[in-house]
């Protein structure tokens, strides 16, 4: 028995000696190649490790020198991950209990290159994706316990062709005061994004807190991209899956549209903004509630909802504004400030409107009639090229085709100096490449504008249908807002139906075909109203009235305008302003494409008098700088107004019915039409 124990003791001693000898002679690099082979097989890329060292301890430290993981074949960078040194401390007793505890991880000069192509292909999805999914944690409790993470002289490169992002930033971490790494983790990165300086500052809970399911994980993040600032603070119930968000978000910057490339969410062009809200997430639905702030001089509140779980992103929102400054809406449709527009116009020509359907001699004669006076030409030269009026911001065609949206907006009051606007209601529905604004309701001068606009971006050429109705427009309110309170009164109704092709409002209207029709239901005009078109009161009286009557009002029996639009050219089929004294008609052309006027107004007096020989008035020039002048050629025919009115009133019944069926029965124009005789109600 004693002998057996001696043999056993000897064998044990021999094993201890062998074990000690093995430990003393063991080379950690013997494990390097098996580790490289296993990693290369798992990732599908040829991983290399320059040196592998370790130490024998219950909490051994493993050191990897010169770790390199190649990039995808199409990547711009040679490596996806490279590090001069990686140190990892493992708690073996905890590992034997089935828990992964890493008291310390230190990365020295790591460089991480993440890239994504236009089609969505990325370089971080490896060949053995199933294996990666197997080891990836799904719950907070599955996260490794990391006590301390240190990154020294790190670099992160992120290139995203789809979002047009190119970030090259430095990374570093620091741990605040706290036992066993329980202080907050700080990370700061700098670089460039879209040629603008980029700064990222993150302060979060300890890495140990990632596994603590009872306590929400604190997070504070500040992002600066040039003049754009984002500040996020709050907690996450599950930071691993990034759910259970309760975050306050603050955004400020010069233009919301600049965030489209960062967020991947289509955002409109805006003036400077300062917004706050509460960011939450439920599954694939992200929401911003309690939105509050300002865009330009307009307040904005409401909520936003983003559904990322669909094949196409769905954006839903319900927004409100107590006071909407109309100037803040300009960037949405391409209206520029005066200085910007002036510089743009200096680079383009200003062609005159060309009459169509005439022989060469008639065309030359009409062009001579429409030429401005030398004084007017000198004024045009002095002021420079006239600014364009129609908006020219391109429609975000790709966003319309790729994103669905349902948006409601209510503006209780519209601040528009000189323009009598009241509330606005907007309903936007964007689905499968078709954007419908149905309806847009706007209070104007005591009346209403109701528009249905449908933009079809499914085809290569974007087409837009406009159907705009104007009802109850109070002329007196409109003139009062322009500083001419006593200039006239009456109610104007109208309708615009156009079809245009182009990705901007300017292009669309510049190619439009359809009808523009207006009618004023009775009313009065003062002689002074002619000042609105740039004529001196006395001069206006010589051409369109019987003397200067000052504030005297002239009853309007009927005012009807019917423009036919063809390829962006407006031609008046009917233009009748019939007062008790005079009937005024117009002919010519208006170019929406070139934003040029080419109209000629002729007055037919109803009573023969000293001033009954009226000389026609021409209205030429740009929309932004109209030139009103007297035609030099004397009027050849001086038909009495009563004779001319008969032919002019003939098509009015159908015009009124187009605007509003009720006008054809109850308006003053309809009454005038009935008084003129039944034959005149038939179109020729």
C-alpha cells in the first residue's frame, strides 16, 4: 500500500514537472495559425496576425500584434480592419461558469473602414453570415461583460455611395470616475462629411451597464456637421437592439434639406430651423412626438412617424403652425431671395415674346408696337436683367419614386405683408411615384383658393395636373392690402386647369396646356386703379376713361378673362371689361416659359365725346418688371362699345359654367348676357 502511494506520488510529481516544463516551454504563437485559419474560414477573408502572446493567470491577458482583415474586393480601402495591437483580458472562472467577462479591451491604432455601394452591398457582411448571426447577441443579457474599453489613436472611415457620405474621423475613448469601469464611456470623433467639418461626441453608460436589464441605458450624443447641430439625450431600455428609446432630440441648422443625405429620409428645403422633439421606436416604426420649434419665422408643432418595415419608406405627419410666414415657404418650391435671383438672371437671355400664326410683315408690325420706349429701355438697362418670378427648385424625383408619404398641415394664420392671406390647409399623399396635393385650401382676400395638384413621377418625364379654383375673392380687400383701399370692389371667381411637363414649377408652367378663366361678378372700379399698372392718373384718364375723375367709381357690368394655354403661351380668347362708360378688350400673348408679357388693351367708349378716340395701351416686359406704354399707331377702327360687346359676350356662358355652374345662372355677367339677347348665348 505504502509502495503504491509512493508510485502515485512519483507519477503526480512527474506530471507536475511535465506541466511546469510545458508551461515554461509553451509558445503562444503555436496557437496563432489555428486561430488565423479559424477566423479566415468564419469571415471568408484571409485574416493575418503578426504575433500572439499571452500570460498564465486566472485572468490572462492575450495580446495580438498586427491584426489585419482584408476589405471586400470592390472596396476603396485595402483593409476593412487593421490594428497595431489588441489586448484582451479574459476572466477564466467566469468563462467556466458559461459567462463571457472581458475585464479589459485595449485597441491601439485600429483603423476601421466601412463601405456601402449604391445597390446596398456592404463590406461588413462576411461570407459566413450564418456564423456571425449565431454569435451575435439578441438580448442585453447575452452581451459580454466588458469592464473597460480603450481606443488609442483610432480611425474610422465610412463611405456610403447611396447616401453620398464620406466620413474620415479619428476615434478615442475615455472612462470617467467609477469603480470597475462603471463610470460613463466617452467617445469623440472628428473628420469631414460632404466637405464640411464633422464632430461627434458621445457620452454613455458603462459597458457593464449594457447587461443590466433593470436600468435604462443612458446616452448623450452631440453631432456637428458644419453649421448643422444635433443634440440627443435620454435612455434606451435595450441598447443592444436599439429599442425602448426615450430620447429628446434637438436639431438646428441653416436648411433641413441638408440632412437628407445623413438620415436617408427625404426632407424639404427650408430656411434656418431650430426644432425639438421626443424620439421613440416601436419595432420598425420610428416617431418624433411633441415636435416644437421654428422654421424661419414660422412656428411648427406636431408629430412625425417613419415606418421602415415596408418595402418603401412611409412618412406620416400631422403638423400645425399658429403663424406661418409666407417667406418661409419659398425655399420649398424654389423661390429665392432677391439677391440670389438677380445673380442667376444675369447669366441668361431675356427674349421677347414671339407672336405665332402671323405672316412675317404682321409679326414685324406687332413687334414694333410692343417695343418699349427709349426711357423704358434705359430703365431696364439701369436695373439689370429682371428677376424670374416662377419657382425653379427641382422636384426630388427619386424621393417621390422611392418613398410614400401622408402629410397633413394646418396654418392658422399666414403672415404675408401686402397680401391678404388667412389660414391654409394642406393634404399631401405620395404613393408609388405619384404626389397628390388634394386639396390645398388657402384663404385669400375673404375668399378661398382650393387646388388639386397631381404630380406623376412614374415616367421619365414628370407631368403635373393643376386644377385651381378661386371663389369669393374680395377685390376691395386685395386692393386695400396693396395700399389702394378706395380703388374698387367686387368679387372675383376663377379656375385654372393646366397640364405641364417638367421637374420644376417653371418648367411645368413653361410647357403648360389648358385654360385660365376669371370673372368678376359686378363691382366698381375707380379711375385711380389704373395707377396699379404704372400709368399717371391724368394720362390713364386720357386713354381708358373720360377725364380724370379722381375717386369717382365706375360701375363694372362684367369682367371676364379666358386665356388658352398652349406649350406655355397664353392667348386671350376672351378679355372683356365692360363698365357703364367703356368696354375694354385685349389681345396678344403671354409667355410663361420666358416670363414675358405681350398684351395690347383697346378701349371702346360708349358715348361720343372729346376723349372718345382712345389710343391702345401696350403691356410688355418681364413679369417682374412690366412696361405699360401708349401704342404709337393711332386706332384705325373706332367701333362703338355697344357694337363690339355683342360679339364679345357670345362665349361668356360657357366660360362662367367652367368656373362655377352657378355663375352661369346668377352672376351679373349672366344677367348682362340675357339682356343682350338670346342669340349671343350661342358660341359661333
